[in-house]
C-alpha cells in the first residue's frame, strides 16, 4: 500500500519509446556519445531507440534508451549527446501536413531573422548545423516509429544545468545555486 502512495506522489509522464526515422533514410542514433544517423537497412537497432518525454506543451526531450543520454544543441548549432538534462535538451515538436515531425531547439535561433534552429541529418547521416537546418527541408523531417507508451520520471527543474553564455568560460551554473 505504501509503495502505491509513494509512486503516485512521484511525477510520472506518459512518453513514447520510439525510433526517429529521418526523411534522408537514417534513424537518429547515439553511438559512443556521438549523435549521427544510422542507415535504415542496418541490422543493429540498439543504437537508435529513444524516449520522447514531454516536458511542456509540444515540448519534448529526446533521451536515448540504453545510455540515458539526452539529445541537445549547443550555442554553435552542433547536436550532441549529454548525460545531464539541460535547457539545451528541450525540443519543440511540430507536426506538418505530410505527418513529418520537425524538432526545433527551444533555446537557440538566428539573431537577425529570429528563425529557430532545427535538428536534421545530411545525406551522409551527419547532423546538420542548427543554423543551416530549415524546417521546410527534407533533412529536418522525421517520422516517429512508436514502439510502446511508457511512464517516465519528469526531469527535475531543480537539477537543470544552465549553460553559461560565454563559450570561453566553460562554466555552467546549476539553477538551484542561483
């Protein structure tokens, strides 16, 4: 009985365990800490199963199932995998008429035009720099291929690591210490 009460007090989010298939013919994957595309005809499917965890209205974080690393984008527009949940790990999920989904960084966008930066893959399966990825281009379009619905623990906002604004300092501040 106590176990049920304790579980009901913890924040549980209904997320989806899925594979993200790019229109370029690759599955989103994390291999050795590096984010890249895995061709769809490759038999190894372990590297590209992800958890889409909702953290806001149409906002998700993408977490690798095996390594528990989050997909993030830094201030240079580079896509990387990180073990800590930061504000760089939040993606806006937009569904288009053709049922393709575009994942847009909630933190970074073009300074002059205000155009947001997107997640995308080149024809070789390498991540496209966020500042060059436009939402109407095929390399930014993904189709989630759901495996199962799963309950996840909500990432704690108290443990959120806020990246510093200067790239040279290399110092990050914890939100709870501010």
